[in-house]
């Protein structure tokens, strides 16, 4: 009987995990000589916790016994428990990644709360179950199997820790993403070919402004790259801006976070927040690009039109064709275009 029991288990283990076996399924394996022996083999497997006894059917009149396989590892865990721990563990196991509230465990088992607390403490000590805080019900203590990852509606996803929004984690990953996307969003302007005459005119104009107390040149300072030249957008039609998929690959390979599983849907939520905060902008259907922040009084950096001379021209109201200042003779434009 022992060898037949092992043979029956091994034959069932060849099927997909989680397969439900009915009596007729086990008969077709041709291991037991008759139904009576098959029932005895199944009972031996149930007693050794290798089979889980179940009932199919919703109504009392059509219920049928069936069995589901347990791994040998899980069976060894169950054998190490006392009867109370085994009952509590079985109920917690049935909830999968949703977990079970302590009050629900009490209602299912009809045990005294002291017995439940003792069983849970022992199971936690054996690292078979763990307790988590539900985002939906922060006041409830939920128990689930230790190796399972809580469902997102229970844990709140990767952006929550112990049932609370992890602001520090969000800020850290957001800053890393913005920094990487910024490096992929702009290209350093090639060094222009400038004639000696243009250089001389620029020096003369700069010297004239230094000696003219009324002159107030535009205070813009475009961001520069490693070679010290301004960073400019990629040309029109550029299609290699970072996407949510490429950003996720970067996060996973960078080693910024460990032990946190981030899916693309979770990352898109963070990217949407970065877009709403003005730190990123959408490019095309799937791409993202960093933004340049508007200037302030302490740091006179510009973005967009504020980097062009017209955006911060001190004599803008006097500029017109044929007037004292115009685009055709603007010294600021010469300086800007020569960068």
C-alpha cells in the first residue's frame, strides 16, 4: 500500500499544479485494484497531508468528494504543526493573496481568541504566515502565507509600505527617473563655425555694454552639457524618447530599489504624477521628455521662449522694424545665435 500510495502521488504530480482530481480521474490511473483500495490510498495521502480533501458542488445534494495535490514541502510544514495551527493555516491558505482578517479566522474556526493568537504566533515564528496592514481597512490585521505577495487592493501596490503611502520611496524613484530621462531628452549643440569678424563684433558689443551703465543685457543662461555647450532638443521626428517600458528596464537594472516589484502599470501612475508636477512632459503617443523649469530671481535659468532674447529683452517695447531697435540689428540676437 505504501508503494502504491507513492505511485499514485507521483502520477498525480505529473499534472498541472492545482489540478482537482475526482474519483473517476484516479481510477483511470490504474494503480488501485478496485475502488475500495483507491479510497484507502487517498485516505493515506490525506493523513500524510499530501492530498487535500475538498468537496465540489454548491448544494448539499450534489456535493462530490475530490482531492487536490500538495507539494511534499507543504506537507512537511503541515506535519510540523499541532492540530489548532493546522486548522488556522488551512483557512489562511484558502484566501491566497487576499489574506484573512483575525475576526474572520475566529468565525471560521470557532476557536477562542487565545487559541488563535497562540497559533498565529507559532506560525509566524515558523515563517509560515505573515501579518500585513490592509490599505482598505487600516485598522484590520490581515494574515496570509509568508511566501505570497499581497494583492494590490490589499497592500496598495509598491508605493505603499505597511499600509501607508511611502512618500520617500516615491520621491527617490521620481528623482532618479527625471535625471535619467533628462539625459535622454536633450542633445548638446554642436560647436558653431564662427568667423573672426563675428567674434570681433561680439567682443565690441560686450565691451560697449560693460561701459554703458544703462545697458541691461538679458539674464538667461541655457543649460549646458559636458563640453560646456548648450543643450537643445532633438530634431523634429526624433523617435527614441524614453517610454514607460524603457524607463522600467532602467529602474530594474539600475539597482535603485531592491525587494520591491514594480509593474509597468505601477510605473505609469508615477509618470503621470511627474507629468502633472511639470517635471516630465509627454512626447508623442508613448514617449516622455524632461522639462526646463521657469526661471526665478535667484537662479536666472530659462526654458522655452525665455531662453531667446525676445523673451527677456529689456527694450522689447521699442523693438519694431524701422524703429531704434529691431530684429535686423539686435545685438542680443547675434550673441544668442553665436552660442
